[in-house]
C-alpha cells in the first residue's frame, strides 16, 4: 500500500515541479507582500513584462529625468531585439561603479521586474535619489530577450547564456561582456531565480520536499580568484543584506544545486567555474555575486514577494557600496598583486550536512541529511608557476579575439625574437561521454616542456600584470574546466601554439 501511495505522491510532486507551489505551502511559508510595485507586470493580471512594455517603461523615465537616466543598446538578440543597458549616476570618474543584470535566464521574471522597480525608485524615492551622486550605476534589466519573451531559460538557439561566459559563442554573451567590461564595474551582481522543486527532492521527506529559502547567495571559491574578494563579500556585503532579509521575514542560505553521481545525490555549494557569471567576473578582480531567488516554475505565485526580495538585495548592495567605496576600491587595487602560482586542479571539501527543507506532504520543515561538496572551501591538487606572459601564435586569432571580449589587452611582437619558453605536451586526452552546450568536451592532461624558440613578428602577447589576467589563466591552461581547449574553441594540436613565459623580465 505504501508503495502505491509513494507512486501517487511522486506523480503529484512531479506535477508540482512543473507548475507551482501548493496553496498551503505558499500561504504558510511564502505569503505575498502587500506593497505597491508600479511596474508593467503588476499593471496586468497575467503574464510578465514583455519587451515592448519594458522599452516603454524605460523611455517614460528617460523622458521625465533626461539628466539622471539614459540607456544605450549594447547589441542584439538572435531574433534582432536590441538589448538596453541603463545608466544612472553623475558619471563621476571617482565614483564606485556598480552593475546589475537581470533576465539572463528568460524564465526568471522576478529578476527583470525588480530591476525595473529599482530604476523607478532610484529616480522617484527620496531616500534613494542620493545614490546616483555617490555611485555610477549600470543595469541590464533583460539580458536574454528572446528567452524572456517565451519564458524559456535558454537563448533562441537552445544554449544557456550563463554557461557561455568563457566560450563566448552567443552574440548576447559577447554584447554583455563587452559592454560590462567597457563600464568596468567594481561590483557586479547577476540576479536570477532558482527552481525550488527538483526531481531529486522526491527522494527526501515523506513523499518529496521543496526548498524553503527565499534567497540564496552564490559567489566564487575558485582558487585563482583574489581571496580578498570572497572576504569582502562575506564580511562586508552579506551581513547587511541578511539583516535586511531578516527584518522582512525572508529566509536565506548559500546556493545549493543537486546532481546525481554514481546513483547518489550530491549538493554543490558555491561557484568555481568561470563558465557562469559569478566566477567569470570575480576572476576579473570584481566583487561579483549571483543572487538566486526562489521562483522558477512558480508562474505568478508569490511574485511580489520574489520581486521585492530581489529589490531589497539590490538596495542593500548599493548602500553597502556607498558606505564602503574607498575600502572596496583599495581592496580591488591590491588584488592586482598576483600570486606566484596558479591552480590547475582543485578539490571541493566534502562533508555531511543537515539542510532544512519543506516536506510537501506534511507541510513541515524537516532536516534532510545530504552530502555537501563545498566550492567555497577548495583544496589545491595541481599548481603551476604563474607566467609573466602568454605567447599565442598569430594563427590563433580566435583565441585573442575572445580574450579581448573578456577585457584583456593583447600586444604583438614587433620583430622575430628568441625566448626561453614553456610549452605543453599532452600525456592523455579523451572526449567527454555526454554533450555540454551541444559539444563534447576535450579532457586532457599535460606536462610542461622547456624550450628555446624564435617567435615570429606578429605573435600575440598576453601580459599577465593586468586586472583581468586570471581569465587568461582559466581559458588558456589546457586542463581548465572552462578553458578554450575544453570548450572546443581550439583543438588539442593547437596548444602547441600557446607558450608560457615565466622569466621575470619586462618585454
């Protein structure tokens, strides 16, 4: 009898996964806020803000406050929709720069709606008007327009734009990276929503569970990220944000994602891969976070709560940026003092962990025993000496073109010259067994070979004393999980055209 009951509840749970919270769960744990949010989605009973409504909204405020707000189109979606980037502030060169992004996943509407709400309040609410004199603020409210228009996570070609931050295969990603790098933010926050019902969760509780957290914080534990960035996030940005959430009765946790491996369910905490925004921007010596709000699959359920939660976080981060601007700027400047070694392979700390979840049958909060892979606590497994320069054969302009999009400055040799170099020798290689973003990944292991070689005039030079040089490390080293070789930007034979220069001599 229990087996059939389990089957029934599993079926019900799977339906919920693809729809929304039950009424009893939303009423008990996620009641909507009784507040006014004067944005396009709340002017109608169904659906979310569409592209035309967003542009009308932006134009309305630009017409009303022409000296305080402007926008420019930074590129086009695959279906030719122009992507706006909004600017608010006095454009004072001494001001801290903060950039927010919403709608990178098209089925996460609270992120876009909250950005519109924030834009309106920065112009209209007296307590926020002063923010624009202390900060230079840039906002991309709807990054994935095509996906948003059909409420799909993916771009028109079916690719996930938040897995494209190093491969750079989509025109939206390229436009976003180039425009944000041009703005050069000190603080970058990417707002998302997460799926509170996962198929994995049916294995917990009486007959399944759902996440209980309104908000989850995601930031990087990548060992090539300047470590003080994580410290600033944990010690400076998160405490006031958590206090604001507490004051409003909102629940939070660091972001967890579940995955199956060897017939077991594991939970990963923290970001380590630059294929997504939190680590990608952090590697460029930027205070970088990704906020996950409980919302994917919930349609309009608890929508005001989700939008307001996102807004409260954005407001807190702006206020923290103002209150700590000198400290943030000095910290980021010190991050340009690079370590002698880089991390090639790492291992997440593994531990047993009790996670609070909502039992969907009993509607109670329960403790769930999970195995946690903590990306905020990683250990080095393989390191290499950090090069002072990478040299790249002029035949690999596809590599340097992408490095430029990531914000790196590339030089060239002015004449033929003999160098003492390090090159890569592949000792093992294979293709992944499953596709990622439509391709099979190259998985290699290499050893370093020292050689003397004459490099020809026109060879590309990547200086490693620049702000975003850690992105060169993560993309050029062959073993990197989000590197150009791994992502098929180059083929295995091409790594013979990439060299490391480790002598401390200025070229």
